[in-house]
């Protein structure tokens, strides 16, 4: 295990190294790795004699909680951003529009700044785990050692690729662009590997597969391929994109608030839009991935599923509903503000649909947040005939919650479609029929989701879970995959009736972007606590019991205070990293540069991404 | 002052601090910090408003087999295990329940032989018995019965026999498990009495 810590720690030194010396570092690491393999075995044997160590005053678990959360959030950002940075670069390359290339480069700049800090927290976390939980770490090292080697190699490859990708950006333009794109592809492949290898360690703790026979690789492979590994991989992959998108959106939102010139306002307004778009794009399928994960947990171990959904963690899901609801409202509100301020005049035609959408969202949020049983005094409970409210209790069950979650996704998707179509007039002859078909499909889909939800009350749970809920998800997905290409084709031939105006959004738009990022960070912290607490008093569920003084899960209030603290520390950390990353930009500015005239998009400019984009600024 | 009250006080202070920043500070970045602080403080206060239930590990009680004198003593221990360490009541009901996740166990001790119950606990997939509801069509359940003698539940032999005794007694049957047989398995075992109540859960 110790060799892993050394490598993690050394990795944090990489950002200070010039790319030319990367090969030297790689050789050095390999040389360090070999003797460390032997060292690890000795350390594991010694660690068996001490089960736990504590940090007086702070508590070992609290310290690990903060450090692990910072590492995880930073890692989520670092692994999510390359995905859409690369996609942006491809869009720029295909459309020959330099602004997308510039945006992709700006995303990557944030990525390189955060990379070193992520590795630093990874190293600190590893040392803390080895020191504070030696027995657990010795056990995990014994099972997963082959995957530690793979992890180190992946980190080497990721680091080399990231440096080539970032430092080679300007040098690899023109005919070398395809090679640069290939590097971006490799970066994402290695990033995926870096995410799924540690996921195996974490998911093994929740759903262990222990094989006593076979070689070290056989045992490691069996433990890696545990029942919740891929559901968590998929869920985290999507969540990382959401986190990256909303954090980039928040960065743009703050830069928009601080912008000194109209040009900056236009750029960061657009960047905020793209960040929000990416976040929403990822957020729409995320509940489906979460549903799959919960299904797998139930199938693996029903007790664990019940602990999560019906036991002491049940109230956590009410908080989760609240956070997701605020996030949906924030994302939609930002779209609606975009319609009002970026496409002047269109707010008149969209006022009623926006009001209807707001009402639907609020009602859905109300249902989602309704608890199955209420906090009631004995007397109140007697009057109600139990802790279940005679009317509201109907909304507290999964059938109702699945229905409103699907409806909220539908509404958010329609907000996006509405934003896409605002300020444009379809010219295709078949546009009317297409719009009628889409309208009918939307109504039918909404009704079908509600009917299945109500029907779900009258069938056994197994039917609802296996068929009705899946059908609801498929209906919403069908609407999304049908509407998106259809709208894209319609918009291709549409004429612009109102030009998009960037940099005119009110101050609250910046705050909405910040709020969305805070909600996502809180959500990730909350669900991390849920995942960890579902193991109850086990380090490795059913295999290694937690016998420390911290073998309990704290109540939600205490945990929420920690989540808030973690979120605040993470926000400050990210703000500091981004501030350092953009210091160089300020130095490059000409002091007496005059503020340019407000931007006017030339007529006939075709938006390359839904909602358009600002004028060429290079 | 309780921990919850202290955290509420801290939460309110944080929210108040954020409001002061928004009211009196003009610097835009600090105002964003104030906004974030208000959001986080409010979230904490809301989380402190829901039922506060820590998940405590099961307390370990010594189960001295020497104290078991009669089959009723055995059944009494079995009852404790049924509702605690055994986690049986997490899924099974005693009496009809539409919301039960697994078969109703009322009268099961009279209906099934102890050997069959033992097999159902230790090799639950060996024979799937569908006629749970005592009326109408057999009902299939999504849950798979766990191996009760393996982790994470891991009941000992004595504990399994105690549970069978309880099921027989609860069904009005004479307890067929002999105390001497159980005593011969081992001298001492441990019974973990966990608090599995979910009062206040939504």
C-alpha cells in the first residue's frame, strides 16, 4: 500500500515539471515502484498488529471524511471536464469555429490547475488511511494489489497525455489537429480507467466478492467485478460530467459578475450557458443511472437496500429530493432567463408555457419531498390513525416519486427545446406537421407516465419495479431521442427572427449558476454519506466488521453540517485554483485597452450549438 | 446544550453572517461567498429539522446457554434474535400484511417441520415454497432469502434452533427442539441485540 502512497505523493510534484523531463520522471517512478512492492508486503504484515489509530480532538473519521470528500469532488471535476472539453474541441474542428476551440482550451486550463491539487489530496488521503485504518488497508492491499499497479500506470499515462494535450494545444493546430484530438481521446480513456479502478475498491466494500482460491490476479479480478461496480461506474461517469459542467458554469457566472468589459460579459455569458447546458444534459439521464444502481443494490442484498430506502437513511432521500428539485428549478430558471434577456421579445410568447412549467415543477417537487410517514407527536399520530397522513401519505411512496421525477425531467427537457426554438421561425414545409406530432407525443408521454404511476399503486411491487418504472424511463428517453434530432433538423432551415444578444443577463443569472454548482456538490456529498452509511457497522459488508469507536453512522443533521463544511471548503479551494490559473491572463491584458462596443451578431449567423453562441472574438 | 441545538445555533449564525455580507459588503466576489454561506447554512438547518437517527452498531449481549432450562427459555431467546440480530422482521411479517416484502410467518411453525425450516434458513434456494398467503394464488416475492448462517447475519447453530423454537411457540405448537441438543452444540454463544426500529422513517 505504501508504494501507492509514494506514487500518489510524487504525482503531486508533476505540475512543477517541464514536459520535456516527463520521460525522466516516468523512469524514476518505475524505479521507485519496484522496491516499494516488497516494502508494501512488510508494511501490510506489521499493520495487522494495530487495527486503528485516532487523531485526538478531531477524530480520525472526521479527518478522513473531509479529505476524502475533497479528493472525490476534485477528482470528479478533473475526470468530467476532459469529456466535454474534448467534445467542444471536436465541434470547433468540425465547424471551423475558433471560439469552440478557445472554450475547450479554457476548460482544459481549469483542468490542469485542478489536476495537481486532486493528486495532492489523493496522496494525503492514502497516508491517512494507511495510518488510521491499517488493518482494513492491509486487507484491501492483499486483495487489490495487482490493481494498484494498473492504477499507477494509468496515472502515469494520464499525466503524460494531459501535459501533451495542454502544452501542445497551440503547436498542434492545422494539420496536426487530428493528432491533438487523438490525444484528447486517449486522455478520456485513461481518465475512465483512473475512475473505474478505485471504484472497484469502494464498491467491493459495499458488495464484496471474496474468492479464496486462485492467483492474486484472479482474486483481484473477482473482487473488482462485484455487483455494484458497473452501476457505480456509469453513475459516477455521468455525475462527473454534471459536476464539471455546473462548476464551469459557476466559474463563468462569477467571471460574468466580475467582468469589467462588455467583451468579457459576452464571453462569460456564453460560457455560463454552455456550462449549464452540459450540466443539464448530464443531469437528465442521471436519475435513470441512480435507479439502476439502487436496483442492483436491492438485488445484491435486500437488507442493504432497505437500510438505504426504508431504514434510518430514509429521510436522507427527502433531502436529496429537495436538492434535486432546487437544481432542476435553478437550471430551468436559467433557461427561462436566457429566453427573456438574450432573445428580446420572445418572453411574450413563452410567458404562459414558462408559468405552466413552473407550476408543474413546483407540484412535482412537492410530491417528491412528501415523506412516507410524518414527524408527529403521539397525539397527532393517533388523530391521523398512524404516522401516515391520510391524504399526503399517498404521495410518499415510490410510485408517486418515480412519476414526478420523470415529469420533472420531461419539463426540463422541454425548457431546453423551448430555448432552442426561441427567436426562430421554421421555414420547412413539414414544420407544422412535425410540431403537431411533437406536441401530441409530449402529451401522450406525460399522460402515459402518470397512468403508469397511478397503476403502480395497484400492482405488486415487483411488477412496478421491473416493468412500470422501466417503462416510464423508456417513455421519457423516447421523447428525448425523438425530439432532439427532429428539432435540430427543423432549426437547420429556420430563419432567425430575433438575434441572440449576449452579455445582457441580469446579476441573478450568475447567482443561479453558482447555486446549481453548490446543489450538485451537496448532492454528491449527501449520496457519498448514504453509500458509506449503507454498509452500517461494516468496513467490508459482511466480511470485515468495523470495531472502532466510529462504527456508527451519525444522524443526518450532524452529517449535513459536515457536508456543508466540505462544500464550502471545496468551493474556496476551486476559487483559489481558478484565481491562480487566470492570474496569467490578467498580466497579458493591455492596460489602456478601450472597452469594445456592445456585440451585435451579424445577421445570418447559424448557431452551432442549441441556443446559439456569441460572435467570433478572436 | 444538545448537539442538535448547538448545530442549529451554528447554522443560524452562518446564515446571519451571510445575510450581513449581502447587506453591507459591495465586493462582488464576497457577496457570492455570502450567498453560498446562506445556502449551506439553510441546508444544514433543514437537515437538522428532520428526525435525527444515528445508526448504532448492534450491542453485544452474552447469551449463556447454561441459563436455558426449558424450551420456553429457548423460544424467548429466539424471539429476541428474530427481531434483532436475525433481521427476520425486516422483511417478514407475523400476520397478514400487503406491504410485507417476504412471506407471512404466522403459523409457519405449525405448518412446516423444523428440519424444513432449518433448511430454509441455511439453504434457502434448495426448495422454493410458494404457498405463503394461505389463500388464493401463491405470491412470488422479489427478495431472495439470505443464507442466515453466513455473513452479514451469521447466526450460530444455537441461535438458529432458538429461532425455530420461537416460530413453533408462536404458532401454538409444542416446541420440538430439545434443550439438551442445543446445549451439546456449544457452551456459550453471543447474541447481538440490534435496534432495528425504523420509527420516524418516511
